[in-house]
């Protein structure tokens, strides 16, 4: 009895891998329904990554779409279908990291722009004219 219980998850896992292999092959062959089924199967997993990173719903949706595009592009190249969930997590995590890094960079640029604007606003008129002349 104990052996049967321990084997059950392995059998389920093997069945899931077999289903993924069938879906990936069908997707590579252009089966739109297989693509929809594959995405439906993994949409919660993909979307959960940006949510765990605390991203906005819009950013999470963008990351979801980007991961799906990357999956579609790389389907023919996937070697280990068993690793598909891990691959999706890795890609989503990288997308989150880059989105956060880009966001921090934009915030830094905005802050620099605000600082420059504030500096120009407090600059004496003749200094401002000198700077403008230099720019010309």
C-alpha cells in the first residue's frame, strides 16, 4: 500500500510530462487548440511569478505575454519537456528582474530630470543665459 502511494505522484508526473510532450509537438505542428491548452495549463504558474515580485497587474500581464511569446518562439528548441515548468519559472523570473531594473532606471532618470529642472529654476537669470548660450 505504501509503495502504491509513493508511486502515484510519479505516475501523475509522467502523465503530465507525456501530455506536455504531446501538446508541445502539436504546437510545433501548428495546432492552435494545443497552444491554447498548453497556455491554459501553465497560465497560473507564469502569472504567479510577477505577482510574487509585487508587480502591478499591468506589469504582470506584460510579463505573462512576454513569457508566452518566448515560449512560442522556443517550442521547437525545447529539449527537456519535463523541465518546462522550471523553464517557464526561470524565464518569468528573468522578465521580472529586467522589468524591475528598467523601472528603477526610469525612476533614477526621472529623479535626475527633476533635479536638473529644480537646479535651473533656482539658477540666477544671468547664469541661465550663459548656460543657454553655451548650448547654442
